[in-house]
C-alpha cells in the first residue's frame, strides 16, 4: 500500500483506467485521496445495459434495471416512491437497498451523472431494451457499439440522442418499429464500420446502400434495384470476413430468380436443391470466381426467396451441418 501512495496522481489514474467498475468502487472506499483519484479518472465500461419490465404485482409499477459490467442496480416503483436495490453479477446484495420518495424516472435520470466525465459517459457497448421512458436530456453517452431492442414511442428520441453524439459506430443493431423516413434520415448521417442490422424498413436508396461500410449487413428497403444488390454481393464477397453475413430485402422484380439477373457472371455457382424448396426459391453455393482481401476463399451459400411484394437475399460462408447421433427407443 505504501508503494501505491508514493505514486503520482497521473500514474494512479493510468492504473485506475485499467480497473473494472467493481474494483474502482472498492478502491474508492480506501481513502479520500483514492476517492479523488477514482472520481477524476474517465470510466470506459465494457457494457451498459438498460431495460424496463412491468411488475406483475401492482398496476403502474415497473422495474428499471441498469447493468454496468458486473454491477447491477434496480429502480423499482410507481408514481413518487422508488426502491433501489444494488448487486453484483445480477444478485442483490442485502443491506444495500433503500426506498426514497421520488419518481424512479427522475432518479435514474440523475444516476448516470456519477459516471460523467467532462460532460460524457464513456462505454464500449450500450444495450437499451423495452424501455418506456424517453432518454433523459442529461444523458450524454458515447459508445462504439449500440443495440436498441423493442423501444416503443420513444425509439426515435433514443436514436436521435446517439446519432447526435456518435457519428461512427463499430456495430449497430436495431430491432424496433419506427418511421421509415425519419429513421432513414438519422441513419444516413452516421458511419457503421463492421456490422449494421436494422429490423424494420428503411427508405435507403442504391447510393446509400453503396456508402454503407459494414459488411455484416441486414437492411430492408423497397427502393433497392437489382443492380445495387448485385454490386453489394460483389463487395461482400471481396471484403467480407468469415463471420459476416449479407441479408438484403428488396422489392420483388419479375424474373429476378435467375442467375443472370442477380449473380455476377464471373462467379462459379452450383445450384443446390433443398428439401421442401418452394417455388421462386433458389439455393446455391458460390464455389469460385471471386477474390477475398482477407484470404477467405471458403464457399459461400446464397439463398433468395420470394415473399410476394419483396424478396430476401442472403449470403454467408457455408458451414457443414454438424452430425447428430440419434438413439432409437422402443415404444
């Protein structure tokens, strides 16, 4: 401990930057100088999760759960009464609970101020799921990866907040219902480098699709042309990594289910007949005719199917199905 106290404040801060949230909390309790060191060091959490569930015990009561790495805090209540529980790894620690006479949404809006440094909360990944409250104005969270699931009337507000603060993401995953035009305008303002998966319709054009940097991609737009899809497939085969998957949903075009319409001529494709294959469905393996910059020349499986007004095109590295042993039991 004496060696620790002999270090300069700057050296201590560099060490604290390497600690997780739980270790920081323990160090903060050691002394007033350690508390200052911890509070003055930027926190970059690995993952921040925010979710809200409706209580089955009382009408109007909800449970807001906030996870910061291994630390969990629950804000439970309705109207102007909130119980706060704390725990590690999802387990409540007895003796650290308290009840206050304030609305839970006001309490959680202020909570993240403790993690703010120079006006921002820093985290690698943030996951917001099923919340029923708008994003607090005081929350300025910067992240590399964003996941938004099942957000309702406040979805656009959450998206607007993160788009304003973060112009670049490594991974973006959205599974919410939203207004196509407004969502498309917001998403067109950002850069996504590795993975972009959007679970609802966008108004993206061919040009906007071409500008998306991420190779691991899922986008639905009824504005895409077959030429843009073919171009994207070529780019995916050239730049995609082994774990990447291309999923595009486009409007139905007559005669689209032919190799000449969708698949570039230089590709070597083998048609694969699948069991219970439907009319207007195509399954095949791309076994050659492309060069991948990462040296990944594994065969790709390509599949497209007609859903009526739209079609789905999917391409990914082919993986042999795992063998499963069956045991017959006498009846």
